[in-house]
C-alpha cells in the first residue's frame, strides 16, 4: 500500500511538472557490468556542464540518461520508481506516459538486474535514435549522421577492460563517427556499485566531469 502511494505521488509530480525544455543535445550510454554488477552512465555534449543534467545513478537501483530537450527530473524520478520495485522499462513508461512534452525527450534507463529501456521522442532533433543491447543502451540526438549510436554499440560490445573503460570507448566511437553536429564541450562519467552501502559518497566508484573543454573526452580519460 505504501509503495502504491509512493508511485502515485511520483506519477502526480511528473504530470504536473515535466515541462522543462533545456536543449541538451548529446550522445550517451547507460550500462550494467554483468561481472561486477556496477551501474554506469557516460555522456558527451556540445553544452556547458552536461554532468549535472544528463547522468544519474544509484547503487543497487539503476542508472538514467536524460537528454534532448531535457527534463532532468527523469533522473531522480526514474531512480525513485526503480527503487520502489519497478523495472527500467516500467519506470520509463510511467514517466513518458505522463509527460506532455515527451515528443522532445530522449531517455534511457537500466536497473540493477540489467533490464534496459530507451525512448526517443519523434521531435528529437535528427539524426536521433537509440539502440538497446544486453545490459546497455546507447542514444544520441543532433548527430552528424545516424550511424553514431550503432558505432557506440559496436565499440561497447567489443571493448575490453572495466566498465569505465568500455563506457569511454563507446563515447570515443561516437566522436570518431562524427558526433554532435555542433562539436564538443563537456563530458561526464558516473559509475556506482552493485549494492548500496547506505553512504552515497562511498557508493560512487567513478564520478568525473569535464565542464568546459575543447576536447572533453581526452580530458575525461586523462
């Protein structure tokens, strides 16, 4: 009963408030490492300080990337729903279905069980699209060409190393494929553990941001 009440409150908040339209055109990836259970999200954009808006993650719960004409509340609300037991597909559907501006959104979510979901609104600026694979999703909008997110998927699937390395390789593949039609400016990567310790600061394995740089992926990797 309490869980149902919480879900109702969240849905009500979405219906009343999801009207923000800040144009964060970008490419990103959300993923779960099947070996460690770590959850991560990484992003690059031609937008100042993309880190506070797009990537969201909570240990033992899930990860979210919210972009295009972004409403950052998809991040915390998506995590709230997954924490209450919704799968990533269920959480994303609940939020999109109550968002009157969903046609301009692009959102991806993954939960702690590796269930993944993505949504690209029909009014996201082209080239725009997403691809979901085994425990990951890549998504992009305002790209040079529609081969960007498939290139990200291939790079992630073929990458070696820990989750941070594979996420970075996916972003680097997007840039090699043409990336954001406007260029590049900021980037971020956030990785959390498979289970919550009860201390959010201890749950963050990687939490790095490049706020404003001519080559943010090089700086992020450094």
